[in-house]
C-alpha cells in the first residue's frame, strides 16, 4: 500500500506526538535553573548568617577587650599600636571570610557629672578610616539610661560590606549589603586612660 505525501506527513506527526523519548531531559532542562537557584540560595543564606554572627562577635570582642583595660598606651603611638593589636584579633574572628571592608570606631564616652543625658567624647580611635568624633564632641548613647551621671562607657561602632559568592563568579553581577553594628560596654573600673591623657581632652 502506497501512502500519499499528505498521509505520510500525518503519520509522522502522529508518531511524533505519541513519542515520549526525551521527555525527562526536557523537564530537567526546565527545572535545572530553579534547582541551581535553590541550591545557591541555601548556600548563600547559611554563609551570610555565619558571616553576620562572626561580624557581631568581633565587634563585641573589641568592646570587651577595651573595657578591660585601665591604660591604653602612654603615648599616641603606643596607644595606636595597642588598639591595632585588638583590631587584628577582631580580624582573626572574621577569618576565613574577607576582612578588607571591615571598619571599626571605638569611642570612650563620658557623662556630665550633673546630667547623664549630656555625653561627650573623651577619646576616639578609628580603624580603617571609620568616621569618629573628635575629643570633647557631643556623642549620644544608643539609648537613654545606658549611662549614669559622671560615669563613662566604651562605644564600639562597626560596618562591613557583605558580598555574595556570585559577585566574584558572574561578570557584571554587582550586589552587596552594608552591615552595621553598635555595642556599648561599661569599663571595669573607670574610663580607660588613652595615650597618657588620663581620659581627658
């Protein structure tokens, strides 16, 4: 039996419609981008949580170490060297993650003997150009009631720029997030003496 061209085309179309070969491959091709994004999302989310915890831990550690000191250097150079050492310890906590964007500012704040709401800078230390206020400038505490009349506090402020993995893997993919943290510590005894100035300007 000889088939006409039209019958042959209809037969071929029917065979093609009923053929199931390669369906799994096509379905997998549709699902692959979704699976890749889900996998990346799980990895990136856990990485971000771990990095953020290390960032917060490093900021808290800086405040705790400074608050333990009674004297930080007897001159500007030795005080800076001692603070730089504390910052190196904070960087070690952030390892193995990138630390190039970590910036920290440490400020010793003193309250007025007659009014606890009036707080001024006794001394400040910037790490990697973090903007800190000059000595004797007014510096508010993160919340009211954190300091009493005539007492002092160590205020640590930090920022870190978080970059996802795809930032380094995909050309043109630029996405980052700036994290900020702030913590206040009460000195163990009094305002730590910085650079031999007895915590005064």
